[in-house]
């Protein structure tokens, strides 16, 4: 097995999925990176920027830019944490109201991508990804 080909193909697939999601979210004024933050915050309610970085495997500078854009758009707010240095990131009421529309667009895009991929293969891929991720962590 050629690991270069495995990782090259994985990178190509990742870029294709990212670009497809970006195109789908563009009319709604979002990018996939912003959706990732919004989705995590909807699930977790409130996280520090470091926790977001760790969870999404994103370095601090791009996360800072993403959060700044979301603040400017009115979708997230920063609130004081346990100590004065920590700021927690939370969704605003505007984002919570928009969330179902964003989620619907992401779901439709995902379904479109998966329509020719058998469900058993989807489940197998999910299990492989989860297993691999657990081993890396």
C-alpha cells in the first residue's frame, strides 16, 4: 500500500468536500469553517477559543479570524469566563434563529454528495474514521 496515495486522495477528498460545502453556504453568507464553529457551539453551548481550536484541530490564528467574522456578522458573542483572561464563545439569538436554515442547507449538500454512496459503505467509512481518530488522539 502506498501511503502517499492514501493521504493524497484523502486530502483531495477533504478539499472537494470543503469547496462543495462553501459553495452551498455562500448564498447564506457563511463558509464551512464558520459552520463548523456554529455547529459545535450549538452542541456544546459555550466553549473557550482554545477549546474550539482543540476540538476542531484548528490553529489559533485562523480560529481568531473565524470568530471575529462571526462576531461581526452577529452570530457569536464573547462572554467572560471563569477568570478575566478567558472568554467563552456562544451563539447569539440571531444565530439560533438562523441555525435550522443553515443546518438544512448542510444536510441537503451532504445528501447530494452521498446519494450514490451505499448506506453500508457510509457506515463502514464512519466506523473507520472514528476508529482512526480515536487512535490518533
